[in-house]
C-alpha cells in the first residue's frame, strides 16, 4: 500500500559515465554497482515536487517544492534500483519527514526556480542544512525535442526506468518502491553555472559530456520502506 502521492515535474536527468570502482567504494554492503556498456553513472537531477500529500488527501492540499539530487544506479540481489547520495529540498517539513520515514539523505536547501522562454527551466539551489558540506547548484535546462517513450534497451531507458531505491538505515539495508506511468522523455541540453554536488559527496567532477534528458513529469505513488 502506498503512503504518499505526488507529481514529479520539469525533471532533468544530467548523467555522466564513471568508472564502476569509483561508485563501488561508496556503496553499502550488499549493494552492487549497475552498469551500462561497462560504465557506472552518476546523475544530477533537478526537478519540482508537486502536490506532495499523504494518501487520500486531496491534491489541492499538497505541498510544492523544488528538489535536487545526486544518484547512482545499483542492484541488490539482482533487483535494479537507485542509490541516492543527497536530496536537497526547499521544504523543512518534507525534509524532516523524509529523513524520518524513508531514512534518505535529505538536506534543507533554499531554491529559486523560474521558467525560461516557453520550455526552459532555471534552477538554483543553496544548501542551508547544518552539519553537512555546503552545496551550490545553478543551471538552465530545456528539452530539444518532443517527449516520447525511451527506446527499449537505450541508455535513457536504463537511466530513467527505475522503480525502487535503496537506503542504509541504523538496522541495515532498506528499500522503497514507487509507482508511476512509464517515463516520456526528450533529448535536452543543460548549461551549468555552478555544481558542487560531486565534490560535496566525495567525487571528482566527471569528465566528458553529460547525457541529458528531460521529462515534463509523472504522477507518483511512494510506498513504505521494507527491509532488503
């Protein structure tokens, strides 16, 4: 049974290929690096969380806020999923609840999000959470085509079609499932002015061009955590 309803909106996936060993050293026991054509990936994902609310609460009472995360791609006992290094969000209540209920590394941030032209998004985030590394991010992103279902077997499909996340709690490894329609994504571009996400999580900034995709969004249901 799900516990949270929400909409993920104006989502950008900016993903860099990295050596699998770079990711493996950061993962908890039992969590294995997932790879595509031999590469692991780190993805910077800015987006909007729309109408976040407990199951059964009308949409009009939901909360809206911006979120920015750095994630990688993993498997546990063969089941694919996502492992988050950070989730910076501009919502004190949401951060507190997510850290408590879902054991995720949510951090308080101040964000500024604006439309650019007809399709672009300007996204700025400054972490204000105490006791963790500072993190600044500023970028403008926009689709360069029309959203469609990713081609089967493509890198884009591998990156976005994930319906489980894993997290390490005080009592071991946990997972949470989400439900949503298949993603519709477009090729996209991103112009980054500032990005401390890699350094704040102990990584060197990846080299090479990012694989960038954009989605207008999906409605989402999130389930309770379970032991892995």
